[in-house]
């Protein structure tokens, strides 16, 4: 079994006219490069969307944790100010 697969698709005339002067090997290389580039871009966009979704999911939890420790942080600041004032 060949490690390669052939894919057939149609191009509009204006697009084809941009590449019709290329040899078959150049066309293969061109489409290979374009396809790899688009796959990389799609994977990057997908990862960004997953990260965005994850950060948005965690935002509410993070805000709740901040509220829970607000009093402790305020107390620590007050104690720290008292220690510095006593010096």
C-alpha cells in the first residue's frame, strides 16, 4: 500500500490560472506546503480556543478563591504595616 493518497478537487478558473504554469511536481509541492500551513494554522486556532475556553471556565473559580482570601490578605497587610511602623 502506498504511503501517499491522491486527492482530487476543483479550482475556480481564476485560481487555476495562477498555478497552471507550474509543473506537476511544483503543483504537488505547492499544495503540500499550503495544506501543511493551513493544518498548522487550524491547530493553533483550535488550541487558542481551547485555552480561551479553559481560562473562561477558571475565571469564576479564581474570582471566588480571591474573594475567600481577601480578608486574610487584608489582615496580613495590616500586620505588616504595624510591624514596619514599630521599627
